[in-house]
C-alpha cells in the first residue's frame, strides 16, 4: 500500500511539472550580440594572463523547451603584451624543471563555437544556462624573446578545440529581449607544446538577445 501511495504521488508530481513546463517554458529561436574580454594565458605559472577586447554574436535554435543548438562567434586581439615561454621546449636538452623566458607577444583570434545550450529556468525573469561543444579558431600570434629570437609564429592557423561555459540571463519586462552575462573557457588542441597553453582563453562577455517568437520561454 505504501509503495502504491508513493508511486501515485510521484505520478502527480511529474504531471504537475509537465503542465508547468508547458506553461512557462515555451521554446523560441534567438540571436544576440556580445562584448567583453578574453583572458589569454601567458604561460607563466601563478600569473592571471592578459585581457584582450572581444566582441561578437550568438544564435540559438530550440530543440526542446530547455535545450538549444548554440553557436557563438567572436573576435579578440591584443598587441605588444608580456608573455612567458618555457625554454625547455626550445632546446633538445632534457630539463627536469621549467624555465620561463620573457617574450613580447601579439595575438588575434576569430573564434567559432558550436554545441548545445541547456537552460535552467529560475523564475519568469531569470535563467541560468550551461553550454559546451567544439571550438574552431583562426589564429595569428607572434612571440619574440627580449634578444629578438622569434619563438612562436602563427599566421591564420586553423586550430580545433573544445569549450564550456555558463550564462546568466534576465528577461526585460514586457519585451521579447533579454540581457545576459557569460563566462566561457576555450581549450585549444595544438601539437606545439611550447605555445599550446598560450592559445587557451577564458572569455567573459555581456550582451543582449532577441527572441523571434516574442517570448523568452
């Protein structure tokens, strides 16, 4: 009898949740713009890296009430900033410890993300979303040691990788628009170990979205 009661309550709760979801979580295609910064690693342990200006846009295609196909494009660049490179990768000698040399670097990146976005609806105004997928980027980078030796040179190189992030979104009252804040990490897969970590970036962005159906949900 106890098992039947628990099962009945479970069915009722599921039914209520489904009805609520149908009322509150309508799906809608969206597009938007963003601006922020990309925190680029300078390969020096204990350092926060350097921040490059970033701007772009995003696009979402609904699959279910909570799940979207998520695409994002951004461009970031920074010139003449201090970076550090592990000299153990620059010689053929085996070294037991890392030795970092100071370099002057320039960096630009066209970043394309493609993956999924899943939204958790906190209220009628707020959602928090998690996203992840595949990254494709076109990179330009140069790093020159103090003595003038070029130790890293990347010219329009296509590099694949992965990304993951979180988005806090707030709907605007009586509007089909919203504003959001996003934090996203991009991991670059490269076969050059002495510069691979310098291509990884933490992206922070603020922006706005427009929902074509006239509703965020």
